C-alpha cells in the first residue's frame, strides 16, 4: 500500500544526518546541532517545578495562556506592542509557529521566497504546504546579507510569502537597517506576506545594531513575527515559541494549532513568562559567553590552511568557507564533512544542506565548550594539512 506522496518526498535535514552518523562513533567533538549548551536558568526551572507540583497538569487554551501572552506583550511594549488578546499565539517551538504561518498564508502551487543559505526546515515546511521555494542567494562578499534588488527580481505573480531570518542560521548574518528598509519598501505595496524569523534576535554581537523587519509600519498588516524561548533562555527541550501577527492571521494559525499540537503545558508557559519578566540578565550573560567563543573559534580557524571565516555578527554559528580545502581534497562539502568525521571524530554540517549556494562551506555551532572548540579546530587543522 502506498503512503502519502508528501512524506515519501520529505527528506530529513543534513544536520540530523551528521548527528546520527556521529552517534555511531566514539571520541567525537560535535559542532552540529544548533542549541545552547547552557541549562535553562534555574529560576525558570524552579517556576515550572512549582506549578507542576501545584497540579497544573491539564489542557490549556489553544492560543496559549493569558499570563504568557501578557508577558510577551510587555516584553515587546517598545517595538511591536502586540495586543495579548488577539495578536499573539504560543506555538510548539518557533518551528511549529513557522509551519502554522505557512499553512495559514500559502496555498499549494504558491511560491515562497527564501534567502539561502537557510535553515533547512524552511524547505521541508514549504514543501509540506505544497508550495514552491524560490531561492535568493546571499553571498559571502556581502556578509551574507541578501541583495534587496535580487529579492525584487525573484518576485513573480505566484509569490505569496517571503521568509526572512535575521540573525541567520547558518551564516550569523544580521540584516542591516538600510537593507531592511529597502526590503520593506519592496514588499510594502505588494500582496506578499512576510514571515520574519527572529529567533536569534537577542544574540547580536559587538556594536551591530539589530533591526526587526516586523517593526516597519508598512508591513504590519501582513507580517508574522516569529520568536521563541529556545535560544533566548536555552530552552530548546521545552518546545515553546510564539508568533505575533494581525488578529485575522493569529485566528487562523490558532485553528491549525488546535488541530495539531493543540496546546502547551501550563507550567512551561508560566515559567517562560517568568523568564521574560525577571531573567533578562541571564540572556546577557549567555550572550557574552557566546561572543567570547565566537572570537575564539574565528581566531583559531584563521590558522587552519584552506579555510576562512568572516566574523559572524549574530546567532552562534560559524559558516566556514572551505572552498580551497574541498577543492584540494577533490570532495564536495558533504564528502569533506563525512571524511572529517571518519578521520578525526569532528562533527560539522556541510553547507550544501542549507541550499545550493552553501556548497564549499561547513557550518560549525560554537555553542560548545572552549575546550571542544580548541581541540576540535586543532583536529581540523591536522586534517587540513594533509591536503
Ligand atoms: N528558526 C531558526 C532559524 C532556527 O535555527 C531554529 C532552531 N534551530 C528554529 C527556528 C526553531 O526553534 P525552536 O523550534 O526550537 O523554537
């Protein structure tokens, strides 16, 4: 008997492929899965435990508990100022929020513009809607910031939405204010929805100024802002995200959520609200640590033959240009990452998994210990010397 064409065609991400491959080996040093290496701040965990023990073990409203929606509204009071009653939905991670947004905005056959290199789930999620992915490639010489003119050129009568992600996974690019303004001007007069994935918005380094694409008045009526607690508070395992959008969009996203994940646990939501209102310092503490590790990995990678890295301005990924190395080795980036794993135990992700223009790059998550970074890059240096 045949299963659905949809699932037959859906492929897993290359990140998980590398992760699973590494599980078969001993003595690995992993730079794969994009998650903070911190445990969630203790006060947040304590809040959750308190409410589990109080017996808050039942279903909750589909849209999310009011306490958390109010905390989100308060957190965004100086930018998006969403109404907690009808402009916020709590999702099962930002992942589900993006999927619900796509299902709400896009029909089969529509086109969705994606800037690559991009988080691979976008490709799968767009495919699940039966829509087509229209790629705009961001280039290293432009610090992986998409060229607004190229976004404009990618628009066709079928374009229904665009996904933008700043700071970016995998490149760490932060779209500057001027480019944001130009992109907003292009989208303002067109019937194109904007999904602005800002999950790394709190991880912007140095003096770089962060501009939220959702903050443009001209886009307000058609933008779904996506964020979550995974990166902000090292809460990846809690599966909590949120979307901010106009009431009609939130209403339809919530209908979908009701029929899918349904609702999220009350204690987790209360704890996340507590984090937003009381644990801002914790975010800054973790950010300072990522920034130090970014500087460490970039400094060390500079000494590896055949690779180069532009210092990423946000998130916690180094998107390493390994074109010289792949060329010298006569391998694709996927083959190189596999070979590197087999020979050295260092687990990285081939850039090609983030879109065709990622070929020749490898992604390394630096949300790992300084010891791992030092030893891991040392092994890569030894490996690179062979070529
Ligand atoms: N967007 C981007 C760009 C990501 O990198 C991730 C996680 N790796 C997510 C969304 C999803 O995050 P979560 O579902 O854990 O909130």
